[in-house]
């Protein structure tokens, strides 16, 4: 069992005790007791968790793009009606954007590619260590993503781990560059330690007729069909990933490249038609008019909870200008849609802050 799976099970096992503790702190607040910031943040976290699950249970439809996510919600959230949690993959562009020609490597190497954020839970360290253990200069890992070893300690560790002849850091990119990037690699590597859901990168890779080597759990395990459009390896296991890499390298050197069978993908137009059908079905359903309160809370209980927002794609000038225009990151209480106030208040699901959190009752 991987670390992520172990942490998820431990969290579920501890949930009853944590909720009991949160209820205890809430009773103290109701009696007028003054609690420290850490305890108020603790209450905020569990209130948020329960409120989100109640909002999910009140929804007409919940759409999961992977069977993994649907099964997870149905099994772990007992208040959900399984009939309202539907499986529907994401629609993809059908204009041939990702089906450009492959650019051969001038040195005849097999090019593995990593595309995404260089953060620990994405498993980039596993991929670099796998290349190091493979120890064959005929295989190279091209890493596409923001890379700042001078300021980021994790990036500095990656730079120290990576063999210079087998790992090339290509730096940040824009989404419009993705077709050209996929044309430069022979195999996409998705080594995430986290479960993932329905990674668009895997779908885009298949549309470019590029096989995928991915971690064999979560949404990745159902996105890659072993031996047909890619291969799976054990989560966080660089030796197992090196085994897959060396097997593909051997076939590449022997001019015996596998004949992959890439799946057809649902188009954006087809996805929109499905969503319209479900929307019309929900609108046709009789619904009670009286509102139901999901949860009440005092705004002051959340006002001190602050945090930062990570800006993705900040390399582009347009993103940088947008970030500058937004100014400093706002407190998380404002991001959650809660107006700090000493009066009783709450938030309406999917709308602006209000004094009551309402949803149609069933």
C-alpha cells in the first residue's frame, strides 16, 4: 500500500475522533468561551468538510470523470445517493490539435517526457531516480515545467539527483506549446504519488499517439490500458519504473516498437450534449420550494484564517499582469465566500455570502 493510500485510510479512521473534538470546541464557542487561533482553524476545517459533503448530497447530479472518483465518493460519503453520481469522461478537442508529426531524436535516443508541476506529489523525483537507476544514456528524460533550483529547495534536490547526460530540464511552457512538446517525446511518464482523477495530460498524449507510463493507482490506473496504450508501475517505486523504461528501450533499439491501440476520446460537442441532457432531466424533476439550511456559522470564527494562493502558469506576461492586478492574496475566509462579521452568518452554496446557507430541500 502506498503512502497516499495509507494516509487516506488513517484520515478516515481518525475522522470520528476529530469530529467529536470539533464539536467540543464548537460547544465552547457557543457558551462564549474564547479559543485560540489554532482551535478556531481546526473548527473551520471540519465545518468546511461537513458543509461541502452536505452540499454534494443536496445536488441533483454529481459528475465524476473517472470511475475511481465515482466509487470513492459513493463508498466514502454515505449521504450521497449513488444514482445521482454519474460517470462521464471529459470531452476533448477534435480538431487534430495534438496529432502533429513526431520529431525524431538526432542521436537516436528514446525520449521519455514529464510534463507538469515539479512538486513532490507529482512524483518527478521517482522519475529522475528511475532514469538514474536505469543507467543507460540511450534513454533520456525531458522535463517540462517551471524549474528554479536557485530558489526552490526541492528543485535544488532534483538538480543534484539528476544525471546530466540523461535528464534535461526544459523549463516552463504554455499550454499552446503542448502539441510541439508531445512531438518531441516518445513516451509520456506520469509518476504521480497522488491518486489523480482523470489526467488530461494522459488523454492529450493518447490523442498525439504517444504511449503513457503511469502510476498504477487512482484515476491513472483506468486511464492507461496495460500493453495497449501504455504501461503501469508501482507508486513511488523507481526500480519498477526503471524496469518498464528499460523494456521499452530494448524494443526501441531492436526496431520492435509495440503497436499501440490508442482509444477514441469523447469530443467537447458530445460532452456538451450529455450535459444538456442531464441538465434538462434535472429541470424536469419536481422540487420543493422551501429552502433548507446546510450549516450556520459565525463569520468571526473564520476571519483569522489566512493563507496564500499558488498562481499557476505565472511565467506568461498575461498571468503576471493578472496576478499583479489582483494584488496580495486574500484571506482564506474571503476565498471561501464568508464575510468576516461578528453577527451570525453563513454562505449560500454557489452564490455570494448571505446570512443563511440554503439549498432546495428534498
